[in-house]
């Protein structure tokens, strides 16, 4: 029973020392890097969505303009 207990204590001490080796500055640096990558990925996704939306709005605006122009011609011709 003493040997497994000693093994567990040694493994726990080894794990804690590995975690403690990273200084707070390194942990902050790593966290900032991960946050920056997440923001970059999100910005790219937003850019793609915005571009797609702008294309759709442009296409729909052209369609509406054409339909309005055609209807205006019809009304003008009917009045003459």
C-alpha cells in the first residue's frame, strides 16, 4: 500500500512542477495568442458574411430598379 501511495505523490508532484514551470508572463502570452487567433478567425468569418450580404443586396437592388423601370414604362405607355 505504501508503494502506490508514493507513486501517486511523485506523479502529482511532477505534474504540479510542470504546471508551475510556466511563468505568469508566459501564461498571459499564450492566452493572448489564442485570443488573437480567435479574433482573427471571427473577423474573417464576419468579412465573408458581410461580402456575401453586400452582393445579395446589390443584386436585389438591381432587380428592383429594373422592375420599377419596366413598370414605369408600362404605365407611361398606357397613358399615351
